[in-house]
């Protein structure tokens, strides 16, 4: 069984990104919320062009809403996102 939170709940994160983050020691929404866009890119970029093209800008914000239990705000935000990016 996987420990931590289900990071795939974050709009823009799929199973492969989740696995990369777990490998990097990020297993909870709180840990994700504490990272900057640049820190997340530094973790993703070595895994190839598909990951370099990803935009993790909103991921810490989404994670913080989940940490704070703000489910409605989280859903409202993710409805406006496509692949983690504002549409």
C-alpha cells in the first residue's frame, strides 16, 4: 500500500509524475504545497521532454487547498485548469 496522499488528485499529475515525486520524497499534499514551481521542475526535467513540457505552477496551490480541507475551492480551481494550467 502506498503511504501518503494520492497526488494524482492534483490536476496535471498522473501516475508517472506521482511515481517521480514519490521517488524524490514527495508523498503528501503538504510536501507538494511547500515546493516552488522551480523545485518541481528540477525534479521533473531530468525525466525527459514530456516532463520538461509540464507546467507545475498551480500544483502547490492545489495541494495547499487540499491540506486546508478547502475541497470546494479546490474543485472550483481544478475546473478552470487543463493539464494543471489555467485555460
